[in-house]
């Protein structure tokens, strides 16, 4: 079995870290760099949730009242940037820009 993912994985896809309280509206959003500076690169998501406590309402992560997760939209944005770079290499800037500008429309197509 592979080891559980740590906060250092946020850097791989440039994902922000979200920490949401499930009992009150308190939410945090940290850049990967800020998350690692605050909690350490070797901190796992599972452990981080377990040790957190909401400063507004005292909800505890170890009671499953706090969610800790990487931003999935940041992951997709990273994938888009990678694809854009490949398109520039293969078809040139103009074609890549055409793809980039049309990629929102692709989301609506089935
Ligand atoms: Zn709270």
C-alpha cells in the first residue's frame, strides 16, 4: 500500500487547501505554500483533519466536523495549462489560443 498523501502533494498540481467547518460557516483557503509553511510538508490530510478545531464554534475534526481537501478546480486548471503547453508545442500559439478560448464551451457539450 502506498503511504497516505501529504500536503507536499498540493505543490504537484498547484492546488489550494480548503479547510471547512461542517458546523458553522467558517472556512479557510490556503495556497499550497501557505499550507505547507503552516502545517509542514509531511502532514497528511487525514492527520491534519484529526488535529484541527474550529476557532469559531469549537467543532473538532476528529469528530468529523471539519473537512480538509485539495481544490479540485485547481487540479483541472493545472491539467488545462499542461494541455495548452502541449498544444503550443504541437500546433503553435494561434491554434493553442483557439483551443484555450473554446475549452469552456467543451464543458457544455455531451
Ligand atoms: Zn465552526
